């Protein structure tokens, strides 16, 4: 018997969805950062075994939209309610709130719902028990599991439960090659954006989009050109920094991360351009891949 299935992971920002998917896969695939809006696109990660293939989908955090960008991100979340074999709702141990419309969507699913209570390493056992009872009563999921994705505690139990609900069938992706449905261009842009989230403050990380314009692979070195789009000229100045020091640091840290991932030398060139209010521009959003 061979099993194959799609498992979609949803939840509010900062609940550890990306950390959970990385823990499930045993490698860093989804971007992890304590700031909100870390995940903007739906990213599929593929867990392979001799007897099964589980395709996990990490989605943007569920939030109140302020820009057309956010509406596009939420549209990606909406897809997860219709094309999964199992839906995982991730919350954290101290959270007891859920919007009514999301509650309705989760309670009328035609597929099994799992509630994963993350970050239990930050709370007393009594608080964990309270959280379990709250979500049992609120969403009535088929499975509810308290875990710590950061410390990889009880994460294996999720896969054990999923194998009870994943249908039989052939693998969707080549087991010898597939780790994700995304290519290295995509992950390069994500790595640069993650470094921006770490190095810059306030509005800057949320006002930029990263596009890989050229990616040339040689045997010993990859040569990459990247354009960072921002919403205003003042943001461009901040990204570049005094005498170009900020952009140089960003390039250096992005290169180091890429060389670790690729296990080869990398040359990366960063350029900053202004795309006025791109987060509310349909044409720009489509160009950046926010097409639903």
C-alpha cells in the first residue's frame, strides 16, 4: 500500500506555521522570522517515505487586509479549504481567539481538521490543558495535538495521525528529486527577503518585494542578480544606507546563507528600485506572482 495526500497548514501570523513545516520536513524550507507576514506565497514542502508521500502547504498568516497584497495572500489561504485531504490549523498555547468566519470555515470542512497547539514549551501544563479543552469545544477537530515545533517535541505524532487519514495512491511528485514545488529562484528571493526582515526595522520589510532577474549556474559558482522593489524613494535610501553600507551588508548576509544552502560559491548583485505603492497595484502584484 502506498499513500499520497495534500495537507494544508493555516493559522494566524506568528504561530509557528513555517517552523512546524520545516520540522515536519526535517529541513529549512519555509522562511522563519518572528515578524509578521513572513510567508507571502503558498509554499509546498514534500515529505517522502518508501510507503507514503505527504505534500504540506504553508500558507500566509490569516490577517485583516490593509492592502490589495493582503487580499491576494488571503486568497491563497482560501484555496487551502478546498484542495486538501487534511487541514491543519496551527495556534499557540496562549491564544483563545478566532474570527467567527474562520471558525465557520473550519467547522464545516469536508476533510479532517487537526488543531496543533504550538509553543507549549512556553507554558505551564495547566495552561496547555486549558488550551486543549478550549479548542476541542470551539472547533471540534478530529485530532488535537500540543507540540513545540521549535524543539521538535511531539511533531512526529502529527505524521502518525496523518497516515490514518491520507488516501492510498501514487506519489504526486518524483520522490528522488522533489523537495518543494518551488525552484531555486523562488528560494533565493525568499532568503534575501528574510535577511531584509532581520536587518531592517519598522515599515521597510513589509514594503519590499524581491525579484530574481538572472540566475546563472556554473559548476563552481552561481551568479545571481536580484532587484528589490520598494514603495517610496525614502525607503530606497534606507535600504541602500549611508555610502551603500546597508545594501552591502544585506548582500553579504544573503550570499553567506545561499552558499550554505547550495554548498557552492555564490555571487549576488542587489539593485533597489522604486515601484510606487506596489502593494495596491494589480499589475505589479500580478508581475510579482500574486495571481489567484
